[in-house]
């Protein structure tokens, strides 16, 4: 009986140690989370109708995807314009990242979970904060935009776009999280493809939307920290089912 | 040695059974989650300046609480107006729930986690959907309001208010969750007190905000399901630390 009690005690100790190890590991990974300080790009005057046609097709494809780009056999040869509105560059999907890095000096950050720290939130609209986020073998474009959808009322819009085709984008889920002043806001969605028009995503408000006063509550000293995580949809489904 | 192995096996079986029991319990409680169908109240024309003074004090108190109501010794004797804007009722905190039930036919729902199903989302603004949510020994008012903050652009605002003092409200955290069409939006915050002005919370946008197109993506057949959970702040802090 004494032996049994000792065995039981030893097993409980093992379980406890395992739990402590797991907890410590989580704290460590949280502390070691990558923080990327993102300065605003130059204020951009948005073109009025560059995406007029694309917008309609994007609205439809958000729920009932039918991707004309998929007809091209090699995704890398798909024609692609620069996702930044002020830029008239046109090329292929294969080279859009090098264009963004070289012409617009956009940084690449690696890791499944990162913190995007946007500075100078007070700058007047329109202003963009942009990084490329590399993980799970793909590259994603995170765009935070300050824009006056209603005149005199600037709002912040954050969304994530896969540098790939819409079909590839359907395999992922991204999460944006704000957490400060006893408030927490989480947005989870499937990323759009960079081939779609980012302006239609923002004008539809099908993204994380913040008004100025809420952005102030979430920001610290003029900077807004957005936690970003990307998962492949299969992993995500498994998590939801748990 | 054989005895030790058997003991170890038995303990593992016990742990496995305990886990299965916990999992089954969670599934059961999820399946048995209360769903409350909430019909809209009559469209209300909002008074213009009833809360003009209260609004300023609420803005300040959201971050630096200083609650004049706390000076009254018995919270139940605190003067209180009806939180519905169209109503001119004035009384005490003690009787506001019976006023809401009797005069406005607002339902009470019990349980820590419920689903609020708002019907007829297409109705023109301004429209309110309201229930009283009773849990953790307190009563909370959930208000979903369709309102045109910018003319011609109706938006949906959802917030939770404790039927109690601001100091009591500080002890809780509420969570509102929308989940549909591969999108998930979560809002967590400390509830405001029903003694504060609900209109200032909404005009500040310090609540869950949805534009019409996003509300359509989250709604099903004209109804919007919002998952609601309330925790006491101590429990919440422990969860965050885990």
C-alpha cells in the first residue's frame, strides 16, 4: 500500500513538473515575441477608380470565390500591380515582394506570431503602415491604413493579404489582436490575395476597423501595437474543434 | 516492477477518464448554451442632449474612475434614470430592472454564457435590441443599437452595462463574439454602469462596432447571433496569466 502511495506521488510530481515546464515555455515564447516598429509610409492621395472593376468582383468573391487568376498555370507568372495605391508599377506576382522592398523600403519579418508596432498614429489621413510577414512558407502583407471614409472622421483599417493567389489565401487564417486599457479586440479572417484590390476590402470594412477614440485607448504614446498570428486553416479548424 | 507498471497504468487511465469527462462536460455545456431571440424595440428618436453633462464625466471616468454615485451609502438608493433614451422614467437603482421588465417588456436571461439572437437587422436606424442578462449574482443590460452616426451610413453598436454602480462594474469583464463566414470578431471590456450614459459609450465607439456590410456577413437570414460571456475580473486575470 505504501509502495502504491509512493508511485502515485511520483506520477503526480511528474505531471506537475510537466505542467510547470509547459507554462515556463509559454511565458518564454511570449517574452521572446518579435516586435516590429513600423513607421508610416508617405501620406498617399488615393486614386479614385483604379479598382472600380476589381472592387465588384472582390465583393462577390469574398463569399463565393471564383478566381480568374487561377486559370494561369504557374501562379508566379500571374500579372500583378503594386498593392500600394500611389504606385503605378505593374509586373508579376513573382517579383512583387522585391518591388515592395526595393521601391517602398518595406521590411520583412519572420515568425508565426509577431507584434506590429505602428508609430505616429496622429498623422493625418490618408497614411499607411505596411510590413511583409513571412511565415508558413508564404509571405503576407499587413496593411494598416488611416483613412477618412466619412469626411472629418478618420478611421483605422487593418487587413492582411497573401502574396499569392486567392486559392492559396483560402488555406490560411490570420488574427489581429489589440489589448490595452482593459479592452481587447480580436479579428480573425481568411487573408485576401494581393491580386484583389485592397481598397475594396477597406471600403467594405471587411477588416479590423477602429475609430480614432478607440485607437487612442489601444495606443501607447502615439504607437499602436497589433499582435499578429497566422495559422494554416487545417490547424485552425482543429483548434476550434478542441 | 510489474506492480509499479500496473500502478502507473491505472493512474494514466484515471487521468484519461478525467480528461474525457471534462471534455464531455464542455461539449454538453456548449450544446446546451442558452439562445435568446431578441426582437427589436420600437424605433426610437434619440433625445439630443439628455446626457450632455453625463457624457463628459463618462469620458473621463472610463480611464480614471471617480464615481460621485459611490458617496451614497446604499447603492440601491442611488437615483437612476431609465437607460432607454425614449423613456423619461426616473427612480432608484433598486427598481430599474422591474421598470425595464414591466414598462418595456425586456426579458431576463440566466447563465454565464448565452447567445443573443437579434432579429430583423434590416429595420431602419435608430433601433435597439435589449435583454437583461443575469449571472454571477448581478444583472447586466445588453444593448445592440443600430444608429446613423454618419448620415446615410447606419452602424451597429453593442455594449454591456451593469445594473449597479461603476465600482461594482469594475469587478467584471464581458465578452461579445461574432463568428460566421470564416470571420470572427471578439470584443472584451469592463462593463459600464447603467448610471452612466449609454449614448456616450456608443458615440465614443467604445464598444463593439459593426458597419452594415460586416453585420450582413455575420448575420444569417436577417438575424445576428452574438455570443456573450461574463466573468468576474479575478477569474479573468487568472485565465490571462495561465
